[in-house]
C-alpha cells in the first residue's frame, strides 16, 4: 500500500524524528527502528530525544546516533510514542511549518498532526513501526528487530501486563525469527540498572504507605542526591509497588528541581489511571499513566491521591471504565 505517510516521507527534505521526554525503551526503540527505515529509504533525518538515552535503552544498536537538540531545518516531523506534541519537549514550539506525522498508541492521544497512525489497541509504538516497515516493503534485519522487540518488552513489562494478547506474542515471535534476541533485550531493559537505584529504592520504599488498595511513595530531591540518581529517573519503583498483593493502584510522586512534581501511576484492569492523569494535564494508558503538576510534594500528593482513591472506589462499585 502506498500510504500518504510514504509520500510525505519520500518527499521530505529533512525529517526530524523525535520521541517523548523521560524516554523509555519503546520511545527509543521505535525511534531507532524508524531511523533504520529512513536510512534504507535514503531519506535525510535526525533522531532526537531531548532527555537523551536512558540506561534501559542504551544497549540498542544505533543508540549513539540519537541527539538531544532538534536540527535547524526540517520540513517533516515524525513524533513517536507521544500523546501530544509538547511531549517531545522544546522542539514542539517549532512544528508549525512542518508536516507532522503522529505515530502512537496512547489512549489519550489527541490525534494531532497531518498524518495520523494512532492505534490505542497496540501495546507499544514499536508494534506500529513494525507494521509500517511491512507496509513499506522492507524486511526486518537483526538490528531493527532488536529495537522493535525492546519497545514491546518494555511496554508490556516483559509480556506480563494484563493486555498481553496473541497478536503481541505473534509480533514478538516474528521479531525473534528476524534475529531479535529476547534474552539480550530483556537483560538490556530490566537488568541494567545503575547501582544508585539500590540506595534510592531503600530510601523511598522505607516511606511507602498503603491505604484502601492504593500504595504510594515519594521521591524527594534529597533522596536522589544521596543516591546519585538523575532527576528524570524514577528507578522503576512504581512497577514494584504495583506488584504488591492487594494493590489496585500504585503511585510514585517525584519531586523535580523546579517546584514541579512528576507522578507515575499504575493500576489493575478496571481502574483507569489514564483518566486520572488526564484530569491533571497528563495522559497515558488505562493501566500506566503519568502527569506533572506544579506544587510541593505534600500538596500534589494529597490532590492526586484523592483522585486515585476515587478511581479505585468507582471500580469497586463497578463504575470503572478501565
Ligand atoms: P511512566 O510512569 O513514566 O512509565 O509513564 C507511563 C505512561 O504514561 C507512558 O505511556 C507515558 O508515555 C505516559 N505519560 C507519562 N507522563 C505523561 C505526561 N505528563 N503526559 C502524557 N503522558 C504521560
Ligand atoms: Mn513511552
Ligand atoms: Mn509506548
């Protein structure tokens, strides 16, 4: 199929391809795989991640080709794994003149852009890029398969989330058949934490509190400093909280340097945390979402926790939309 996406990309002078701030293996893996496609199509491009490449994606082939600043000139911008344009960071201000392509799988995607490839049923953006490669007539090589597999493994938490279905496993099997190494990818995504996480987990988990199925904890700037962990790294603690028996929603509040607090949310099916995050200007998926609020840690925590409790109560009463 000659998609309009294909004509936009083939006709481009220079493509800016970008993923979201505080990136994850899906954002970076999708970005790198798209870059490999653009390379094969001989389309000039720059791969941008404003916050660089995190520890759980730096093993991916080509990770060192990603830059943090958008190029001066580009006429096509491809945004990956972004529910809205401002998720790419500062370069969002410079999209007015460009043809914008929106490739994403968030339930809260605003359907921005000129070419829209949004599938909220996909469990990773990399699944959509995988399909796109097929549509454009390109077979997968080992490097591309590795990047796409990292997106799937990251966003499904190693094929463990409730939404993991036969289509995802079929896609994963195709990626492994194309040379993706599931062991290597799982180790790169889940087994490459910096040592500082040990100290951070110790400090943060010591203060965790539980109430009516909601388990939450706070990361203070002082905790980060003491543990030597970067500001945008919440060390995956929220996934651990969600693994505790009886937890219907898990929340991590993370103090940022500029009187902002970023919030990470996880939930069981039936509790819709995307709706919670959207109420505070953020977004995500029903079972994994986030938002950033202005305010101090205590104030933000109490506001958000009240809303999370409401979502949990609604689900108990059978009113949840998750
Ligand atoms: P995280 O808790 O950072 O792993 O994010 C969980 C999900 O929510 C991911 O799909 C993120 O892309 C999304 N997300 C996190 N923060 C925001 C935000 N401020 N706005 C929109 N989506 C977000
Ligand atoms: Mn993501
Ligand atoms: Mn994703």
